[in-house]
C-alpha cells in the first residue's frame, strides 16, 4: 500500500541524509520526496511517499520519529487529506496538434509557461490521477520531457499537524 | 573572558562529570591535546583508536556513566567505526570526539580528511559537526544528553581544527531543550493496567530480560517483580546479571546457545514478559516457533523495538525501571500464595533443568568450560568479566553465573572480536580495585593485542584468560556441524607464544596445559598486581552446546 507521510524536521544539514539512510539501510523504497522550509525557517517539512505492508510502515514511522532531528511524523493513510504534485511537461507541437495541446492544457487547468515553434512547455498540478491522465492524453503528441515535484500533502479540516 | 575551543571542550567535559577519556592524538586534535596537557582530566593513551572506543564502552557498561574517547581526523576517525557500531548495537552511551580538518578544507580531500559523520551515520544515535566555536558548549551538552537518555547510544562530535583554535565566551548551558528529542520514560498507565491483569491470569508466565534492564538500572525492580510473583526469569546475553544467575527462578540464557530449560520454557509459556529486550534473531530462532502459545507483553523505551520482529499483544513504551516499579506497586495488593500457584510450572521447569544440565566431561585435556567454571568459583562471581566473541563468549555466558548487573561486558549485537580486552581496560579504569578478567579466544585476543602496551603503561592489573584451541572455534564448530568438517581457514596454525608475548610487553605470562594446572594458574594470576595473560591450552574441537541451528525453532536444540 502506498502511504503519504509528512515529517517536520529541523532545517539543518545532514537531515535529509539521515532520512534517506534510514530508508536505504532497511531496504525500504522512497517513491517520492519533497522538502522545503515551513513558515518557521528553522523547520522544514518533508512529504515522503513510500510503499509497504503495515509492519514496514509502522517501522518507517517509528524510525523517523526516533531520529533526533525529526520533530513530528504523520502518516496520512486512512485520514482525510489533500495531496498535489506539480509537473512541467514539454510537448512537441506541430501545426496540426497545437490547438489540441492548448485544449488539453485548458481542460486540466494547466498553463503554458514556455513556447517555441516546435514545442509547448506546460505547467500542471493535481493529484496523481490527474497527472497521469494529462500525460496519457499528451503522449500521442510526443512528450520530450517531464519533471515532477513529487507529492505534497496536507490534512483536511482546520487543524494542522 | 574568551576561551579557546579546546578549553571550552575540556571544561564542558568536566562539567559533565568526565574525569577520564581514552584517546590517541594526531594533527587535527593537537590543540585539544595541548589543552589536555595541564587539564585535570585523565587521558588514557591507547594503541589503536578502535580500542579507545571499546575502552570507553567498557567504562560505560561497567560504571553506568558515559564513556568518552578522543581521536584525530581521517584514519583516527575511521578506526573508531567498529567501536561505534559495537556500542550502537548494544545501546551503550559513548561520546566520540573526532578531529576534523579545518572548516575551509572540508570537502577538499585534505590530508587526513574523512567524512566521519557520513561514514558513521547509520551506527550512531546522533552526530554533530561543530562549525562555529560558539556552538561548541551547547553541542557537547546535547551530545551527552542524547547519549545517556532514552535508549542510550554513541554520539559523535566532529571538531574541525580551526573551531578548536577559535575562541568564544564560555557559557555552559544548564539544561537541554530540544523540541525534536523527548524519550518516553513513563509507561502508559492503561497499558500497565492491562499487562497487570494478564500477569495475574497467566498460568505459565516467563520473564525474558534484556540489556535494557541493566541500562535502566532496574535489576532490583525486576528481581522484586519476579520473586514476588514467583515468575521464572531467562536473560539474553546482554541481560545476564540483571537477575541473580544463582536464584532458583533463574533459567540462564535463552536462544541459540541458551539452556535447555530456558528454551523449553519460552516454547511452553503462556505469557512472555519481555523487558528491555529486542527479540534478536539469535534469541528467537525461527520466529514462528518462538513462544508460540504465549501472549507477549513488551516493555521497552525504544518504540522501534516493539513489534519489529514479532507482534506483541501489550506494548509498553517506557523506562524499564519506571514501568516495573508501577507493576510492583500493583502486585503488592495481591496477597496470593504465588509459590503454590506456580508449583506446577516451576516443577516442569525443574524437570527440564534436570533432563539436560549444562555439562562437559573433564578428562586429560583441559576443557574450556572447566576454565570458565573455575574462574567463576575462584572469583566467587565477584569479578567484572569481559569476553571476546565466539565460543569463549558463549561458554562464559553459560558457566559464569552472573549475579550482579554491569559485571559482564560483551559485544552482543555486533559480535565484535577484539572487544573484550580494551573493554576490560575501560572497566579497570572505572574500578581500579576490582578484579577484571577478559575471557578470550586465541583468535580474538589477537585483534587488539597491542593494548598490552596500554595496560603496561598505566599499570592496569587486567587479567586475560585465553581459551587457546588453535582454532577460530565457533566458525570451526559450524563448519563441523553444517559443512562436513571442511575446516576452511579456521585453523590458527601459527600464533605467538602468548607467555613470551606478555613478557615482551612487560606483563606476566602463565600457561596451563593440564587440568590440574588450571586452578593454580588462576589463583596465581589473581595474586599478581600486574596484567597477566593466562594461556589455557584447551581441547581443540570442543563445541558449544546446546545449539539451535540457524532457522530452527528454539525447541529443536542440538544437545550433545
């Protein structure tokens, strides 16, 4: 099962290495990882997407909690939350396909952020299904390159983690 | 008044109560050594940095204080890795101070540069690179706090040369305030209440005690708990000594080389109370066959130890001492005749005990078990014993009946050959008046034999008993049992003459080749106030039994 885990960590050198080492040292895989400062610049927030059975996930969250530099860990699995990722996608455009690409971008509420006579670069954000859907639709046009941020997640409701 | 980094470091150590450190100097720490020259802190100069960490570890295990060692950058730092990993696996509080090249050179492949933080990240509890002398005092405070609290462990502090030379105002923080590190000491009341109910209902309860009982200084509470309710106790290798090994309720060690009665009790109990133990594979054997009929209560300060290898029914996160105290308070109210309630279960255990006692036959050649047994008898169990790793370690666990905590120093988790001798040095420094004996094999003693110079320099009366079988005995045993006696590279055909070697280092060497020489040799060694090597030429192909083969359930013991 895929789990989305949020961790508040001290914004210090070496923290990412500790987290990465925790996963690699136990043979656990990180599907995506996203790190950036929070409102408090001394604290960063990591969103980690990983996969494993209940026992593996329990170990992962406990081991994360055990790291001295980690303040708080929340596994969103089974709770109400919103997750999003952002993608930049560069698509080959020919005169015949330009209108279609714009239409698809529009349907997905994407934005054209760069344009050349032979390509469009589109910015789009959404959950995993939306990202997958737009990739599928743009594939026939010829995708040159894709960059994804990995997921960020936040709980629903008025409370923070 | 401003002070240099080196002064700040040493004064911080003093404020942490450190009076002794183990170390080896070098270029990047020369400033610290200069300050040490007229510091009240005692420095023990080892002959290899690995031994510095093991000695600090032995000091910590035997005394319950935090061990400290100091080494230089690069090779000095990398030589500590095995020592750090050893302390990490056994949860021993050690602060390792490593020199580092100047901050401006870090990452430049400078002379004697090693990314020791990176190298040791998986085997330290935490680590710091001090980049600013103003951060030094707080870092040392935190390092000691982290090493000694919660589940203890090694903390590494990397000290660049320029930071040590730089100066700052010295203000040692009074307390530590870390929002990200708050170990849980107090056990959850609801969970304790649940556990208590289960304990009262159990017909065949068993306590499985590990090293956590010793690190939390909970032996007294554990003993009260076990004796009040007449619950038998089996200990892990790390837990030996946490409950008197001579008590009727003591079943000795469990696991791969555990006693028949301990392993049978685990297999047949209906309630297993694990305290400060982590269900290591050498303890459980095949997981499905471990306590298959039991409900399991697990008391541990480290949540990651709980339900890691085996599902437990009642987890209690907390300090063993605190939790046991609370349980003991609850059981005070229960005035039952526990002895007679337990009679059937204890009788059964007695039957197992009598069915297969730990035994060996002492004929014309010295049996290694005999040596250990005699050391136990002569020291009356009152010595601090360290071991190396392999057969010597298992025979010590089986035949030396540890009755007090912190009297056995052994590398349980990592299984580090070469640990015992430097650990004995650390213990002897902590307890100058006590008898400290390293029970060694002829293989492992050679892994840190250079420390004979250290014991000579500081007149440490450490005793080494070598069970000399001219083999790497434990591996040979496995080759014998599982590889058709193909003794591939386990024969130590050439070893030094240990008696002459002792003499070369200014220690005393004694040799025993006949069974009747064993007792006089031990007695003589103990009467000498210098370091002594006792070379016991023992039966070459003696095996450690009982033995649970890897992957087998505990009840399937080889008992020969």
